[in-house]
C-alpha cells in the first residue's frame, strides 16, 4: 500500500511536471515555426504585390501611348508604331 502511495506521489510530483515541460517546449517550437512561416508568407506576398504594381504601371504606360497615337490626328500611325517597337522597354 505504501509502495502505491510512493509511486503515485512520484508520478504527481515528477511525471506530470516533466510531461508538461516537454509539451510546453514542443508547443513553443511549433509556435516559432508558425511565426517564421507567417513572416515568409508576408514577404512573398509583398514581393508579388510589387511585381504586379510594376507590371500594371508598364501596361498603363503602353495604354497611354496607344491613346496618344489614336487621338493625335497629325501623326502617321504606322510610323509611330514602328518607332515605338524599336524603343527599348524599361
């Protein structure tokens, strides 16, 4: 009977805190991993947003050029298109 008491006492005093410490350590590692993944995802999203913004700006510039060509009646459209083809893109 006394041996059961000692074993129960040992489990309560030593076993539960050790198991809790191990579980807490595993939770901290998992949480750090999630934070790193979240930061990486935020960085990737910001990079993609910058790429989309740059692409949109290039498209807007091209549309402005086309609008200018179409609306300007004094320019020979074919010559203007050829000049724009030869011009390097940014």
